[in-house]
């Protein structure tokens, strides 16, 4: 289930693979749910085309988080009662909540970046004095939108946004806060110098999915490079991607093996912690990891609706296998809770 009117490429490929497991996958939007009839009006991929069908409520719905909009609340609450959702959006953790919890966890505390709420312009000055460089992020931002980097050098400040950098004094910092930050629920983090040898910002997207055994699997790790950008490695704003091995070799020399090993370890451990903290079923996660010049890894953020454009085939394969696992489990158990606890 997504909000797109036209079935996605991922939906098509996942449907084709699902057929190998005798699973009929239906493509839905929230508006396709017929609550009074306990039916859905979706699309099924048959003979190389999508055909509309009216069906019973599916026993499992792989739903993207963006379907849980305010206008869909009644529909999504109905589905929570009627079927098993891949994520019911309960106990969603904000970026600052996750950082606060993990900083006290012995296993993951080394990944945590100092993070603070920001409510006034004085907060910017205070933490610039403490850290020299800080990042401002919207609390509920996606795909790097609205992210700023601020630097202090003596009594001078710079504010970077996308590819633009502005020089400011303390009064202009106050004006910047009033005009662009105030009232928009931003958080402030110490800036982690995750940059290539050429000075471009980058991070590693660690994308994980549930698989055929119901456990978390690494779908793909890939490096996102923000070529020419001042702030973040957002390929939607211009940049590129790389496989970790050649990138790490070129930028970290002999340290690359250990860094790559640690990235793989995060993929197989952190998702279980996130799912435990939320106390609900999750099926897909994208973890953004920064790497400083010494090879230390930092958790920038966790996305529960990660983009799939760079790994459609891997995601489609894992999801179709997981659908098979879930459907077999639903046949054996009487409740969704029992299945989740297994």
C-alpha cells in the first residue's frame, strides 16, 4: 500500500517474484479500502498488466509510513483492527528520542551524536561555542530537506544550505533563526566531519529488510556522496552513490576493512534494537551512518520508510520471501500478536 495512483516499479517486481510462492499481491492505496463492505478495490498484475479487482481485506499489508496521514486516520485505524500491517506506526521514535535512548545503551552508545532541542537563537550560539560546527535538522524531516550546517570561526559564522554558504555575524544568526528555524521543530546536533578526501559530504545508507526466516537481512549498504554540497549527502539534491568497498579503500586506506566490518555489524544488530524500542512489528529500515576521518561510525538517523530506487531487486526479493513467511505464520497462529512474538 502506497499513496501513488500508479503502481510502482517495486510493486511490479515484487508481484512477479511473489507469484513463485503462489502469492497474489494486490496494489492498494488508502482510498481503495471499502470499510462498509470489508473489501478492497486494488490492482493485481496479470499477463503483464495491472487489472482492477475487488477482494477481501488481505491478511497482511505491506504499508509505507506515508499512508498514515491525518486524512487517512479512520482508514488506517480500521486496518489495524482488520489485518496485520507491516508497521502500525505505534511508538514512533523521534530523532532526539532515539539518540537519548541509545546513548545509554552499552552496545550502541558509541554511535550516538550529541543532540539537543533548539528553541531560541541563543541555543545556536551556545552550541557553536561548544562544538564549533553544528547541524540543524527538522525533527520530522525526510530525504535531507531543510538541513543546515553552521560553523563558527572566531567571531564569524557561516550557514550552509544545499550548495549555498552565507557569512553572518551574531545578529544575523538571530535573524536567521527567527526567519527560518523558529516554530519549525528543529533539533541541533554536533557536526560530524563525514567527508571524502575531496571535501564532499557523504554517508552510508544501511538498508535492511525482513527475509524468508522472519529475521533481519542486509539488503544493501551503499555510500551516498553529496558532490558540491555544503551540508549533507543527499543524492536527490545532486550527487552520486558508490559501493562501500572501493569508496572506503579510496578514502580510508588500510582502515577500510574494519569500517566495512562495522557497517555490516550494524545491519545485523541495530534493527532488532529499534524494533524492541518501538514494541511493534517493523519490516523495513534505512540507517544513515556517518564516518569521521578516524573511521569512527555515527548514527545520523533511522528511516522506517527508506527509499528503494538504488536496490529495487534486492528489496523485492526479500519482501516477497517475507510475505511467504508471514502468510505461513498466519495460517499457524490465531493472532497477530502471537506471530510477532515468535
